């Protein structure tokens, strides 16, 4: 998935995601903990929303396809 595309993001999440540099996006997407695999994986088929002022990405583990999430603190 191209990190520049914005799949299923709320409007406020899309604005926050657009402020993240491309290289940082790649790092964030490829460094997500999967509780089932018990190691870091890449998040796929993700969507984004803003929760408590921070960006929340919710998607699937690239290996086992379990649900995973990545919180991104926004200052």
C-alpha cells in the first residue's frame, strides 16, 4: 500500500496524516506490534481516525491478518 494514499480516513485524521513526513509514515506503518505474532509487523488495510486528539490507525497484521492498531501522538 502506498503511504501517500489515504484509505478510509476521517477528515481530521487525513489532515493529521498529511503532516507526517513520508519516511516517518513508512517507519510507523512497518513498526506495529501484533499480539498474536508476538513481534513487530507491517499494518495493512488500515483506516484512520482521531481519538483524544491523537491519530489512531486500525488495520490488519501483514502476517497473520489479526487486528492491529497504531497510536500516533500528535503535538
